[in-house]
């Protein structure tokens, strides 16, 4: 109780309502005795990211179709499914939530979620910063009565908002006509996504109730969408404020009471050091999205140069106990570039954006508050983003793409694989035209019959990628060095390569460490490469090793990597 009250005091100050802590404690105690218990994370953990309607079949609701597809093709290969917002919504493909406790009837119902949970653990989104203009809460605000009448952030549009960090170019303050006349509310992301006022404890209580409800419905992982923006104080940048971090700590505290193996994930698409601040002192998020990874990896493969990727990975700090990265290289959103603004030179980001345009993608911009704009996000399917390099398209698309996925699966943390990476999905320009949103380019909806017809065509992208990817997932689960907490060390062996050690390498080939360690070597170029500076690598790996990906014997000093080849090396004992 003392810890809870201290957290609440950090959020609301010393004038805290003394009943608030007791109300929260009562919500936790209500479900604590009957709550399920999860296993600690391991190398068996891999999360698939998907919309509820990413795979469609005739005669089935989308969630049922998705479940059948995953059960047939991915049972035993993935452990968890992140179903992107499956609630009733009005815009932004689910992230403008109308009702947080209902399943979108176009997708299915809670029984479909429960059935999916019988085969896979689940991740849900808690969209905290805002809700839909069409929500009952906002209707209460417009009418001036009901639960939500004071749930939203009002502000004078004449004030100075230039310091406020914005992820969009749309107006921050929008007009609302209410029964009490014209009002003005915050809308950080769009005029359909109205910001909620967490300085009102009633809003916090409402979201804690939703949070616990999601856990009861089978969510082992909860992703806090856009959580960095939830607290507003005019005159500040209104991002990462101390109260925001305390809100995350409060949610972590709730999870800890129910099951220490529940996982809280923050989604903060910001520069790397700001992003990892959400680990706190090991008392905030269990995992943070590794936002720097997608643009760094795309940049490295686009240029055939891993200089910045290697330098960034070598400098990753040791994580607090019980914390880790959620690694991903593709998702339902585009490839954000904010995380690398202080890592990759501006002109090289511009050059990368030009390649994205050349490969059929788009570039979304953000406002800086001073009238200028910078690239915020590259909107393109990852498979098409890797159809070539900065010199243009070439014949190496499949190998380059699989190299990116092998690197994702090798890094310390838990990997999140987007369903459209598994299915080698191309840009969906038709969907962009239908929705008017550039993010739709990477949100294709497969008809299952269409996908399986392509699988049967030997030279289709799907036939070339899908089974190889499944084999890769099956192999990864057998490798103890890929435990999320297994040590990681990165070596600089030249800009053409990325070299990563997982686990502790034995000092010699016969010191009893067996296969606890693994050395991963990635050729980032379309040219054969010999490893430079191999003498700096652990001596044990300079002897003959076994490559788990090819089942071949390798001596690094003599081996030449094929274009985009990857080695997963263990000692040949």
C-alpha cells in the first residue's frame, strides 16, 4: 500500500484523494486470487504482429480465419500473437477507439479472442493518450453530463504551443461545438483522436479498470500505445514528463501484484536515449520497442554499409534486471526515423527516403513547432523496401530480406515478427487509394486462397520466403544462446559486415562450455565478403565451427560469405 501511495503522490501531488489508492487496490484484489500464472520468458518466445483481419477466409469471421491460419502454419513456431486494436473504432485502423471493452463486430467477439488464446499467448494494445471523437466519453463531454464530461484536455487556442513535441502536422488544438458552446481540446494525433486528461484521477481509474480487464481476457503482454504524450503541462514539450513515467510505474505495479511474468511494453517512437528511459530503474516497462533498429537495418542494407548499425549496437547499455528489448524491423506502422535523428546524418536519412520513394513508398512528415518539418516515418512494406539498394532494384531482394529477418532473430530481446514479413507482402497501393492513408501501404489483407495459390507457385515471393522463414523460426527455438537475457557483444569487423556474439564464448573448443554461445555474422552487401579483423573475435570461434543455418563447417579466416549470407556459428564439438 505504501508503494502505491508513493506512486500516486508522484502523479497527483500531496493533495491526493486518500481513497484513490484503496480504490486501485480493490480493483487488483478482485482478480488476484483467480489470475493465471505465466512462465518466464525464454528463447521460445516470439511474438507475431497482425491485425485481426490480415488473413480472410470465406465463411469465417476474420478472427476465426486468422486463428485457423496461425494454427495450421505457425503452431510451435510462434508463442504469442499481438492482435492490433480489435475494438470498435472510427479511424487510424483501430487506434481511434470508440469502446475499449468491446470487440469490433466486423472481426468477431470475445469468444474468438478466447479461442485464439487457447493456442497462443496474446498481446493487446492499451490506447491511453486519446480516444475516438465518436466514443461515449466524448459524447458526454459534448453534452456536459455523464462519466466522460471532464475526461478531456481543454485549452485556449491563443496560447503558445510552440514547445510541444508533435508527431503529426495536423492542428494540436481543435474546435468542438458543445451544449455549453464552443470549446477547444487537445488532439495530438488527429481531430478524431481527442486527448484524455490523466490529471483527472477518474480517467486513471477508468484506464486501470480497462487494463485489468485486458489481463483477465488473456493479455500476457500489454502495449502502451503513444504513452509518452499522456501528461500535458503547457510551457513544456509535453512528452516524457515525470508524471508520465510514474503512470507507467503504476501499471507495472499492478502487473507485479497479479503475476511477475506479465509484460508491459512501451511504444515510444522517439530518439533512442529517450526511448530506453522507459525502463526507469527497472521499475517501468519490462520491454521497450527497439525503434532505432528498423531504420538502422534498412539504412545498412540500402547502402551495404553497417557502420552506424554496428556503432549503435556496440553502445547499447546493460539493461536493468527483468527488462529487455522488443525487437522488430517491420510493423503495422511505417519505419520511423526519429529514433536515429542523432545517429544517422540528416542527408543520409534524406537519401534513404529517396530510395523509399523509388521503391513505391511514401514519407510522412512531422512538425517541429517552428514551422519546419522533418521526415517522421517511411511508409512502405519492408519486403519492397529491400528490393534493391540506393543504386536501384536488383536480383537480391529475397536474400537481402531474409538477411534482415535473421538479424532481427539474433539480437538480445524478444523478436516481434510482422505477419507481412512472413508472407513477403508487397506494397498495397490499392488500399492506400481506398483509405487515403499512406500507412495502408503496409496493411494488406490477404485472402487465404490467394495466399496459398501463390505459395504453390515456385517463383512467387511467398513461395521463396514463407517456408524458409518457418524453418528459421523452428531452428531459432532450439538455440539457448537466443534466450532474451543471454549476453550480447558486437564486434567491428568492417562496414560490410555485422558481427554479433550471443552468450558466453568458451575460451577454447574443449573447456566444457559446449554450445552455450553463438557467433552471428551478416554480410550486408550484394558482394562476396571475407571477414576482416577476425583475430579480435574470441579464439574459440577462430577454430573450425559449425554453421547452424547451412550445416556446413566454417573456418572464418578462410570463409568468403555469399551476398547477404548469414552464419550462426557454434563450436564444432
